[in-house]
């Protein structure tokens, strides 16, 4: 039995080019549904970083890796996003931010019961920084700037690998 | 000379102009790296540019120049206050260090670290001296990046396409 499905959904980027013939349109929809049914859900990352340029660059890295991205300029916004019911596959957490820093935001998220892997990002590689962040509850620690290759390794390590396209 | 000969001569001249422009660009970028003005992070930035964001590098560079000018003004104003709020000064330095690191502006980042150390010691004179270094390094990289963008536009006007260097 064949079903003709017209569903209002957005295929994950980059979508396959829509075919010209109606009969092929049906096949295209079924392929996209099958892709979703196999669990290739587009992963979502929360980027918590106060410096605008850093957010723009990391956003582009995440987009190129086929990952959705929400952004928070400080730790309080990150916590508020979770209070509002948002959830993520990974959180990239800067350390020094106005209003609420990365340590405090991490502590609050863990107290809320958020189990999402949190990767601490800092420009310093001080041992004291690492210890404070791990005490707060992060899963991993990286010095900035975060390259594409380092990010891919982090994603794989924390189980967010299914969105990663083949390296070009 | 027939029309086809003229057309061929014209194409050859355009090809030579394009090759010369690319050579000038390559030498300019080599000098930026050799002088330690840009590090590998800038290459990461260039590799993020693609068909979906064809002006990504230009956008980030222009934003860096604009934001940096503002931060330098904030630093100058903050260091002229009596007494100096070193925490506020350090917050500005942190922002500048972060953005310069993300774009690969290696020498700007290095002098920001020196300025940060002076803030830690609450050494106003040291901060003022370091700020002059920061301004000099920023002016230098700003001019070089603006030249880079100008050369890229020339290559595009002559029919060239990115990447503008073979090593990318």
C-alpha cells in the first residue's frame, strides 16, 4: 500500500534537491521520513559565550557540522533557557561572562538536574580553572579557540557524532 | 590583427593580471604569518567560508576591527579614571584577548596578556604602557587585514574565486 504524505516539516540541511516529477516527490518524502525514522535527528548545541565574534565563529563551525545552535550571552540566559524547557545534546560553556559566569551556570544546571554533557571553554589552561570547572560539574574542558577538529573529537567523545558529515 | 586574435590577447592579459594579483595576495598573507601577526586560527576561519557564507571572512574581520576600536576606547577611558577600576579594565582586556585569539591575531593576543597581568597587579602605569602596545599592534593588524580584503576584491574583480591561496 502506498501512502501519499503531505506533511509540514522542514528537512534537515542540506536537503536533497527536490526532484521535478510528482512521482519522484513521493519517493523524496519517504526517503526524508525514513532518514528521520532511523534516528538521524539533527542535534542541538547550546553555545554560552559573551564575546560576539566568538559566538559567530563557533556558530558557523556548528552549522558546517550540521548542528543546530542556540546561543546565550551569559550563564543566566543559559539557565533560563533550560527553565523554559529547552534541552540540548551538548553545552559549550565559556568561563568568564558578565551576570553569571560559567562555573555558576554549570552548578545551577546540575542542581536543576540537567544531565547534558557540558564542555568548559576557557582561554586559560590553568589547573585551578580545570579543577573549579570539574567541581562545578562539567564533563570536559577545552582551551579556546576551539578548532573544528577539536570540536569533532568532543562531539564523538560525548555521543553527538551522528550529525557529523564526512570530513572534506 | 583579427578579432579572434584580439580576444585571445585580451584573455591572456586578463589571465596575467589575475595571476599577478594572486601572487601579491599570497605574498601579503605569507608576510602576515612570517611576522607572527596571524596564526593558524586565521586559516581555520578561512576554511569556514563556503557557498552559504561567501563573505564570512570579511564579515568577521570587519566586526573584529569595529569591536576592537570600541574596546580600545573603553580601555583608554577606564584607565583614565581615578581610582582605576581594574576589574572593569580586565573585563575589557578579556574580551579583546578572546576575540583576537578567535581571529588568529597572535600579536594582539600576546600584548593583551601583558595588559591583563598589569591589571592583576593593579599597576596603572604598567597598564597604560601595555595599552600603547595594544594600540600599536591593533593598528598594524587592522591595516594588514584591510589590505588583504582589498586584494581579495581585486582578485574577484579579475574573475578569480576563493580560495585565494593554493594552500587552503
